[in-house]
């Protein structure tokens, strides 16, 4: 049974930073692409960042490029999202996700991710 548990969300002023963490269990973590998505009230869940199984390749949504950094520690079964220069429009519930199939490349397509965490709230005040 795959489990993804996010932590690190909270309230921060615009311009500040937060680091989200996601602990994974249930499958061989290093075999799977991981991603971060977010969902603001009244909006669709959208792609934020993705990282390859070995951590070499990453991709970001244009809205966060240069401000957010995704990383992973395969020894600890963890994936992280370092968020800097936060803006009020970054306010959302942030979800960690694991790609359904092993040994695939990075993707921003929500439907390619088969497992999701419960989400962690990030609120950025102006």
C-alpha cells in the first residue's frame, strides 16, 4: 500500500520561504518519478514540479520556475519542495504525487500519477 505524507505547510508573508517534505512508503521509492501539484480554492489541481527517479532531471511550471526547487533523497524515501520568494498567488493546498508506473520519465500530466498524499496547506499573505 503506497502512502505519501506531506508536511511543512503553513502561513508565510509574501517574499518568504517554506520547505515542504513528503515521506513515501509502500514501493521501491527510487523506481518512481515524483511530483508536486497544488490546488487553490475554486481552481483545478495544477502541476508545480517533477523529479526523475534518480533525481537528475527536473521540470517546473512556468509560474514557479526560478523560485521553487524540487529534490529527493532516495535513501530516506523523501521528496522536498523548497519554495522561495513566495507570492499570494502561491496560496494553495500542495500535494505530493508518485507516478503510477516505474522507470518512466518526468511528466507534468496529472493523470500519470497514481498515488497522492493528503495535501498540506500553504498560505501566503500580502
